């Protein structure tokens, strides 16, 4: 027998219940973790942008002549919303520059109205004993998928580096998918966020192992404003992607080895280095990339992709020593610092010398 109803309630509803003492935010069986300022800011930004948040679980009990609703799951979300409307904190500029530093009372009436009308998805539970409630939590946890590395970073950090990388990932996810760089399955597990984070690290801190992503998430976690180095890096990231898009359409990229994630990392860092020197590529050539020599880049990139196929598929071919070294770094330890730097140097040398 069904033990819940799917409903939605506006934030105004929750405010009304709270003001009338008809909202219980402290059930005995719920964890009482405290959210950071960044976590609270990120939730309010979600609401300001009109994006959905996870469902809240409520129970409803008739006490006297009034319905009292108890928040079974989602306590911190509801507390955060009530605190924001009460004027207890503001949104960080790293999450929303337009409304940064504004309390709820400082917002335009139209924005306030959109917040109050924002609907929270709710599963309303009824006729449940404590044992039934605990069983529900156990079932929810049973169907939870073990988080991968990027999903754990997503849950742990909310700072400017993470949010900047995610926005860049969202911006180019279509190219990544159509170009064959990432699959739909990879994107469903935040593959575009990891790739964008990895590429942004290369611009900010130089070419290095993928294992260092968390270091940059942590370094910028407490920034309340977007620092200039991140703004500059975002600009270079966008310019780099524009150049790559002008060299290869997604369909064209898909037919080359450059669509492989570690090859794409090399392509990205080579193009980025032509715009601004990257750490780890000191002394490497920086061939110009503009309308006049874009065709030269395309020809050499096509040649490198074709030669790789030739030398790895035709075992009777004599492989030049320098290309054999490139093949080694393209097949082993592909996300290590040394392999990444050596691949980029090889490609930049090939384009420069051709």
C-alpha cells in the first residue's frame, strides 16, 4: 500500500508554517550537521536561478486542530531558506555576482516574489511508525551509487575554482559529447566537470597530474570573490575552446585520435600555450594560431593522428625514435605530469618544425 504522496509547496508555505509553529525542523532521528556559508550560498543561488533542488521528505500529523509538518529529510535545506529570508546571510559573489552581498530584504520585489513562489518538491509520508521511517532511509541508501572521485569533490567543495570549472564544463558539454571526447555515461557521472577542472588547472597552475585537481578546489575554497587569476584563466579557457572549434568541428574531431580524452588534453594545452605560456612547457615553441595558419595546425594535427594509427596498427613500419616516445606517453600513464608535458612538447615541436 502506498505510504506517500508526491506534492510541491512554495517557500512561502514553509515560511507560513514556521511562523505559526507548524513546522518541526528537529526530528529526533535526523542528523544535525551544520552547513557552511558556501553551502548555504550555493543553495540560494540554485533558487535564484530557478533550478530544482532534491526533494524534501515530510510527515504530517494532526496535533489538536492543526496539521504539524515534520521535516524528515532536507532539514538543512529548509533551515537555510528560512535563514536567508530572515536576513541572516547573503549570497557569495563566487556563486551569484548579480545578487552578491544582498540580503533578502535588499532584493528587488520581483526577485523576492520569485523566491517566495519557488516550489520545493516534497514526498509527504503518512501513517508511518519510526520503524517504517528508518526502513525508508535504509532503502534510499541502498539505491545510492558509490560516488566516483569527481562526485566526491562536488559534494565536498563549493568554492570559486569548482564553480568556475563547472560552468565551463556546462558551456562546452555539447562539444565534448558531439565530438566523442566524453560519452553520455561519463557525463552522467560528472565527466565534463572533471575534464573542465583538469583543463582549468593546466591554465592556472600548469600542466600536471589529474590527481592535483582537489588541491586547486581547496586552495580557492574560501575566496568570497572571483580573483583576477581565475577570471583570466576563464578567458583563456574560452578562447582556447573557440580556436579548437575553428580547427575541428565536433564531427571532424570525432574521426581523429584527438577525440580521446588524454589526446584532447594535449590539444587543449598546446592551443592554450600558444595564447599564454603554460607552466611545464618552458622553452617549448609557441606556434601562432590565427586565421592565416589555422590550416597549418589542422594539417599537422591530422598528420600526427594518422601516423599514430599507422605506427600502432602496422607492426612492420619502422617507427622513428621520437614518435615511439610519443606513443609510449600516449599509451602509458596518460594522466601523469611527465607524460602530459612530453606529449604537448612533441606536438608543439611538430607544428613548429613542419
